[in-house]
C-alpha cells in the first residue's frame, strides 16, 4: 500500500524500516477508506515515523503504546514546536488501530467501564430487536440512561437494587428545568423504557417506571415561532454558494424551507432515496415511517449541484457528508441545527428559536397564509394526528380576529 504514496526507494525503505513500519500498510489503507486525500496520507505517514523514532529514543516498543504515552509524546512535540494541526488526532487514530489489532496496550479504564458498556449494549439490543425502536431514537435514549447511572453510581459498581424512587424523581426534577419541555419529555420516556427493561431482565423487583414523574407540556400555550417569507429568502440567499461548504449548506436549507423536513430526516437522507426520474424523494420519518415527497425544482437543482460538484467520493450512502476527512454522514441533528443557526446569523436575524424546526414552522405558516387548510398542512408536514397541526391555527390572526367577541360593557358605562 505504501508504494502507492512513496515512489522513491530511499523514502520507502525509511518508512518500512522504522519501528512502526510493519503497521503502516494497514493503517494507510484505513486512512484511504476514511477518505483522507493523498497528500494528507503522505504527511501522516511521516508523523507516524516520527512517533516510532521517539519511542526508540525512549527505549520503548510498540507494546508500550498507550493513551498516556501518546499524551506524553504530543506534549514533547509541542515543546519542540513540531506539532501540526490535526496531528494529535491522527496519532490517536493510529494507536487505536494498533489496540484493535491487539498490538498496543488496551486503554486504562476499560475494565471499570465494561459493566456499563455491556449493559448499554444489552439495552440497545432490547430496543432495536424486541421493541423495534429505530437507531435515531436509541441514540436519544442512551445518553439519558448514561447520565442517570453516572449520577447515581459514579464510578462504582452498578447495583440496580439500590435505586430508590427518590433517586428517580430527584434526577428528573434536577434536569427537567434545564431543558425544553420536548427534551424533558424525551428524558422521561427514556427512563421509563430503561426501568421496564431492568424489570424484564430481573435486575430490579419494583417497577421504577411508575416513579418517573410526568413533565407538563402545554402545546397550545404558545404561538409557533416562524420567519416571514421574506426572511426565509434572506436566510437562503445568505449562503455563500461560491464554496463547496456553502453549496452543501444551501441544499440542506432548501430541503428544510421548501419541504419542511426535520433535522433528523435530512441527516438520514440517502442517495437511493432520490428518484430523479419520477421527481420524488423518500423521507425517513419518525419511527419506521417512509413518505414520498415531490422533488421541487429548486430543491432538485440544489441537490444536483452539490452531488455533482462538491460531495466527496466516499463509501457512505448518506447524501450530506462532512467536508473534511474522514468523509462520513453527519453525526446527528446537531449538525443541521448548526447550519441553520449560522445561516440566521449571516442573514442578520435573531429569532428566539434557531433550530431546524424554525423553517418547518415557517413553511406551515406560509401555507396557512396562502389559504391552505389544516389537512393540507398536516399532509405536507406528515403529521400522524390532526391535533399536531392544530397549533398553527393560532398564527392565522385574521381568522382569529373574526372570532373575537366585543368586551361586555355595563349599561350606562362609557
């Protein structure tokens, strides 16, 4: 593999003859699979060779490599002014590569964390296999479970029989106030699911799911936050479409603004979901639902430009990919939220809601202003229940004005 990057025999011998030379071929192949460009791979091989020379000066071998030793090496490089940006990440990736092969030392703390990790794997399998929960929902539930267990047991052993109802209610009360009502409700749902899992596994004898307090969320108490049609266009036009990142972000924003997709739906979008011939796009909605949406002209144009000009060559089938290696799909909805938030800043807008849902609300409000019915709005937003769409009735101020009754005035009063 190294022959593809180094043609001069002297340089090739230098890399292969080093302490870490026997592992460079497999590591180089890994970097290529992750999408690192040719020049970056060449530079990182030189960095790994420098690590091998440092180990030899310290009278250390490959088996001595550990996370602590890597930190010491990186600190030494900083003192010698030889530290390059992202160099530390590649070195740690190389050490992880050796650890997975059983060559380098296993990181400390794995044994202490093994009980928790084993439990998380069992719980994840329970959700996906027995409950049929989609991976995106699992990714939401697991952090709440980890946080609860970390707060209750710290770094000690997991003794589920010691969990009391006050531990459960106290945790919810402490964390619910620092989150939005929707996020707090997700936390409550995750905890109830986890405690039912423990009960089914025989880890606890009392159903602690009943001890999880409910979180009130009066959906109809506020008016949905939205942007006007002019403001939405400002957000779209604020994208710098002269750059690869700008064209990618513009395609993301157009999907949100024109089709009302959720952030997670944009993240989950794959190349096979776009049917260019029929002009449709398949959306992976909540749960395991799939919906067909029309591929509107400006949406299709933005996607086509990004896919042809800017999307890097990589193995992932996700439509939207990181602009830097390793090339893979967005890690989660937070990436889309960041794109929206930065676009709002560039447009000079500071709405109270800065997430991807702001554009979804804006689309529904614009449809309502254009005369669309609640049923039509619910169909575009793919709401399962009409009650979910009812919240948009409060933004039709003209229709609400007709419902306002005159204030009763006592006879003779002025």
